[in-house]
């Protein structure tokens, strides 16, 4: 080992690193951003979840129970008059979980020490989001048990046999995580892979000189853009079909909704995502920079898009950020089709947002590959 | 005098505080080979990118084949052929597939392609390699293929950005012959190069330094202005020298002589000098005539040194 040579090599590498603003930015900001995002978003703590409440008892004990549920900050109770309204809010995603307190809750609670039947509180959640549902259910069980014990102790009654928590999942009653992950994986794979593959395409052509040559031909920017994204889009559409088949045949997870609709929506989303890849490619100087940008993009994709972690349990401002990712909306649509069998009518707002993202991203991609700067 | 096919006036391009091209004005006549010279970073590529509509100038006007390139950059693309510093062949495709790709972009029909490529393939000696992958082609062949592709749609103006970089001497000569053929067929060639000796293949030379034009003339004119001209040496037997000297006196310059040759220095190879040399060759058929011109590198060294002077 020649130490002088080694020192020379190390010095060159350090100089190259410190003189490259992009690498320096990555080195400084990514660890900090990851730390903050992990700290805020990936905490397993259930906090500030909107909890729908139908209080049919309207008694002091039920009011106390609701107050206790809200006091810890874990849940933010939102009253509903009817069970139907509550379930509609749950399906629409306006609330994360719900409890239904029966009319004779007070009487059953106080008789719990002697009666054969325990008082019941029903907990309802969207089983599609299995992780969130599991966490919320656990917290609700603990809080309800603690509150009932406290109420009975204050009344001078023994702890009795406590409150029975009856759970009901609107979808995915077994809280099987596979459909959740499968439908989310489409979002992750289609977002990450499309961006990664296209990110190197234009920059590679720039380096080899073919892109400049292309720009001097009569081909328009739109033709160049479509020439890039359409063949790639077709390949990824085939990928979607393949993934649907493998998920169905191997994992036994089939879409509850229309397969054709799912493939169509996914194919459109691929075009949106390819547009993003082209923007990265057209704004990168080297293939390495394009790959680095793609990887950077994939970090928030995993963390914020709802692919792995429920958006509903994230802080409100992070939820707003999550809405900026097209992947968030696609994953929402994917899960709606896969797990709840929803169709174009109910998904219209999300589809409209995807269309808007498509117009914005492909439009911007078009500008970035426009010849004249 | 014919109308210039390329006209640029007051062309300026700034990148932030840096001025890459500064108030450049040039005119190129149709059917000529125009050399655009300069050191690395002098503004050659920025200029050529503005002329072909890839880069919008900060100021100035550009007209190519009667088209305002700034206002209608797309329109000019049917009229021009371009060969960049990196020969733009798609790796993974054979040469033939690359040709078909570019023919498609220029909307050539199958018949037009067969006709045009048939002629080019033969003229550019590409027949043996057309089925080889682009990445497997030798540098000289790639360069010829690049030129063939840029002329596929029969453009009126060819922009060639350092077309002979990385090519051996033999292939460079071959390449320049092809460019000269194109010029003889009426195509205008705008060529950037840093091989100064290649200027002798060209009809006109521009020299750019730090974005500013510092020379703009025919190669011979530049030689006259910035060198002592040519030195002619006629090697012949001593008994022939008197007869030959009489003929060469028509040049009007003092003659030198030694045991084997006569020597004369002239400002340029003007018609009078050439006529005298023809007469000398006729009178003394065994005479060998050697012309030593000032090397263009020396000419441009002087141009650079005098770059503050009027051009």
C-alpha cells in the first residue's frame, strides 16, 4: 500500500465531493429530512385520529367515556346522530374509526358486577387500512376498559367484568394485511420504477449526443415526449396486467372492482409518472444525478404516499404534503378498487386529481425537453 | 455577388454574468465551406447552437436560408443538417437501423430512402458496415456515417461541430473530400474545428476568441495579412537555372539560388505567381516546385497576438 497515493486519492475524492453542490445538498439535507420525516410520520403512536361517535345512551357515563377518549389526544371525537351517517363518513375517509354506544350503556355498566351480560361498545373501522385499524382498536379497547373501571370506582362499585368491546371491520374483516400491501405495491412499483427508468433516458441521450441531434430534426417536443413515454407506458401497462395475475394466482388477492378499470387507471398513472421521470431526466446533467434524484424521490414516496404507513395517522401538515404526490392518489384509487370494489363514479375526485397531475407533469416535461433555452 | 445563406448580426449570448458570444456578425455565402475556429470555450459551440435554433440568443438576429431562426426555429430544421461533436448514432441499433430512424424523422418515403441511402452508402463507403451495431463501428466510419446521416434529407446548409475530432489523418482527409463534394453540389458547410491546418480546405475562415470575432476572411487573405507569405523553391539542375530564373522574374520578387535550386518569397499565390510557376514548369519539365506556406497555426498565433487590431 502506497500511503501517499492513497492520500492523494482521498484528497481528490473529498475535493470532488465538496465541490459538487448537488452531492453536498444530498449529504446534508437527506439525513435531516429523513430524521424529521421518520420522527413525525413513522411514529407508531396513534394520535389525533378522528373518531366518529354515535352516543345512543346520552348518559353521564357515556359522555364521560367520550370525554376520556378525547382527553388523551389519541382521538378527536366527532359526534354522529345515526349509524348510517357514521358508516358513510368512515367509508369516505372522513373519520378513521368509530364507536357506537348503545342506549342502555349506563344501566349495563352499573349492573356489570352482578348481571350476566357485560355492557357492549361497538368499535367500527376500515379494515382496509389494517395497520391503522389494528392500532386504533388496541387503543380503544384499553381506553374503554380504563374509563369504565374509573366510572365504576367513582360510583363505589367494584370493577366488575368491564365493558365488552365488539369490533366490526367495514372491509377486510380479518385485518389481513396482504390486500393492503398488494394494492399499495402497485403504487410504489409503478411510481419508483417508471421514474427510475425514464430518469436516465434523456440524460443518456444528452451525453451520447443523440438528443441534440433529435432536437435539430423536424421532430417536435411533443413527438419526442410521446416517443419516450408511450412505448414505456405500454411496457408498464403489461407489467400491471402481470402483477394483477401474480397477485391473484400466487397471493390470492384479486381486485374486488373491475380489473379492466384498474388496468386503465394504472396505465394512465404510468404516463403521469413517466412525465415526472422525464422532468428529472431533462433537468439532470449526468445519469448518476438522475438516479440520485429518483432515489431521493422514492424516500417520501414510501413514507408519505400511504404505501406503507396510513396517511390518516400522520400529522395534519404532513397529510397536506402527502396530497401533493400523485402516488398518494393512485394508491388511494388502487386500494379503493382492490379492497372496496369501487368504480369510476365514486372515485371521480381522485381520478380528476390524477388527470390534473398528468396535465401538469407532462406539460412541464414538455417544457423541459423543448429545444431552446 | 450572391446573397448570403447564413446571416448573423450582433449575435450575443450571456449566461448570467458570463458572455459566451459577444456581438458576433457573420455572413456565409451559399455553396462555400465556412470554417469557424476558436479554442475550447471560445464560444464556437454556443454560436453553432444559436444558428441551428437550439439556443436562443440574448441579442442579435439570425437568418438561415431566408428563415428567421429566432422567430421560427422549427422551420429551419428542414433546411439544415447537423452533425454534433459526438456522432449521434443510437447504440444498440445497426447503422442501417439508425439510417431508417433518421429517415423516418425527416419523413422520407421508402423509395426516397432507398434512392438517397443507396447513393450515400456508396459515396461514403459505408456498404460493408451498414449491418453493424453503431457502437462497433470504427471512429472513421462513425464519422462518415454521421455526415451521411446529416445529409440524408439533402439539406441546403450543413452545420458540422468539430466533425473530425478523434479521427485519424487518413479519415480526416477522406472526410474533408466528402465535405468538399457536398459544397461542389451546392451545399453550404459551416464547420467548427480546432485543427488549424483544415482551414485550407475551406473558402472562408472566422476566428473567435472569448466570444468575440477576431478574424473574418479567406484563408489566403489571412495568410497575407498575418505572415510573410509563401516561400517557393524550384529544385532543378544548375544548367537549367538561368532559363528558369528568366521565367520566374515575372513574379517581380528577388530570386535566390544555390547549387540545386532557385528560391523566391511571395506575399500570396496570386494569379501572376501561379502563371509564372506554370511557365517555369513548361520551360523546365524536370523542375520540382515546392511551395512552403506559413502554417495556419502561426497565422492564428499572430491573429491572436494582434487581436486588438482591426480585422
